C-alpha cells in the first residue's frame, strides 16, 4: 500500500514536471519577445541581445510603431478581414451543416464524401492561384476571403453537433409550424453557439495570422494586412525596411531588434484580447461537436 502511494506520488511529480516544462516552453518565447521590445539600444548591446527583464524598460518602440501610418492602415485591413471573413464563414458553414444534418437529404452521402475529400486533399498552390486569377480576384481584398470562405472541418463538426440535438425538439417545432429557416435561426443556431464560437475562434485566428495569401494575390502594398507588413519588417525588405528606417530615424535610443519585437507584440495583442471571451465555449464546443452520443 505504501509502495502504491509512493508510486502515485512519483507519477504526480513527473506529470507536474512535464506540465511545467510544456508551460515554460510556451511562456518563455513570449516573455523574451516582450522583454526585448522594452529594451533600449545600449542595454541590448551590453547584454548581447538576450534580455528577458530589461533594467530600464522603455516604450519608445511602441510609440514609433503607433505613429506609423503604414501600421495603422494595415491594422484596419486586418480587422476588416478578421471580421468579414469569420462572419461569412460561420454563416455558410452553419447553413451547410444544417442542410447536411437532414437525414432525408437526397445524395447526402455523396455530398459528405466530397466535403471529406477537400479535407484530405487540396488542389495545391498553383491551381488555387490560377483559379483566383481567372476569377479576377488578384489585387482584391476578397482574394483573402473567398478562397477559404467555407471551413470543411468546421462544417462537419457543426453538422455532428446539430445531429446530436434531441429529435423531440425539432419535431415539436415543426408541429408548431416552424419552417427550415425559422428552425435554423431560432432553435438550432442558439443551441449550437459553443460549436460556432469554437469554429469562429479558429477562423478568426487564421485570418488574423495569415500573410501568405496576401503575398500571393496582392501586388498593391496599400492593401497589405498587418501580418504581411510585420513579416516584411522582420525580414526588412525594400519597402518595409524604409518604413522601419523612418521609425528609427528620429530615435537613437532603440535598435532595429527592439522595433521588430515590438511589432511582433502588436501583432498578437488583438488575438490575446479576443481569446478570453470565447475560451469558455472552446472546449465544450469542440467536445460536443466531435462526439456523437
């Protein structure tokens, strides 16, 4: 009995150590980026460009970034994209999931097979680019929205969620005269709110962090989202390098590295602000949408 207790304690210690290591591996890079973004140029050089807690923190890098019209313009583009994109995705995904959840739908198995195929396979980069080009979406804001407007994985998750709703609920609504639209908007979607919140959060983060589609489809740099501008700042290309030099010109107290790290922090703050409001639905939505029972 004593041996079992000792073994259980050792097991708990190992589990806690593993959790602490995983948590530290996630938190340390964030602390490093924040610390570097608050460090002056002289301290950065003195500490060989490795700072977690700066001795004399400064907000100069953030002031320079906030005063940049390029950053603000790209921020507006990203907010617009991260609002319109998830709203359209949730609307189409919810309608599609409701239709596919109807067991009397003709050809339902074939539709599900096609949707599953898009999860397992995709057309590839060049065919997707050619489709976007042929549809006239190059250099358009919609090139970042329309190609990913339907989330196949989310559609299947919400479909299973709807199928798990009690049959008596929908049957009683139909007896009261509810049509499909009324059933969807007044009964199904409110009950599926946890699953929709989880899928919406996934989609919002994907839109906010995405920059590769802007690199492919946008030639007009005034339409770049924030992440594309930040990516260019981090790699210092010919355009954003000029923007960064302009930010540094009026201040000798911060370095390029400080400005880059501040740009990274600015890019993740909006997602960190939104996540707590949707987190409570996250686990419940994914669990109830993934388990049929």
